[in-house]
């Protein structure tokens, strides 16, 4: 069962990563990225329950760090891409 769950997670994560890259609409790309982030957090917490490591705190802290990094607006300032074929403005 454990091997099967990780295969599904790996396949779904790969599909979501490809969806994030190739989906044409930005809202769909954002939804794919959010789903990928949530799946990673869920997999980390599920692995703690399935394998019961002696030290659980590092895994819980890692999941909390993933959650805080994937929260919108929490990972620092965001710069929008100028678009295809455009160059970033140069500092004066």
C-alpha cells in the first residue's frame, strides 16, 4: 500500500507540474501550483503517520515551512515578467 500511494503522489505531482508549465490561462496555472503545494504538504504529513519515525518534529516543521512558503504574499516581493520578447528594465 505504501509503495502504491507514493506512486500516485509522484505521478500526480508530475502531472501538476506539467500542467503548471503548459496551461494557457494564468488562473489555471495558479490552481495547479496551489494543488501541487497542498499535495506536497499532505504527503509529508501522511508519511509521518505511515512510517512513524522516532523524531516527528522535523517533518512537522518541514510541512509548516512548506505551508508558509506557499501562502500567497508571504514569500517576498513578486516581480511580474515583462512578457515574451521584452527585456527587464535596467537600473539607471
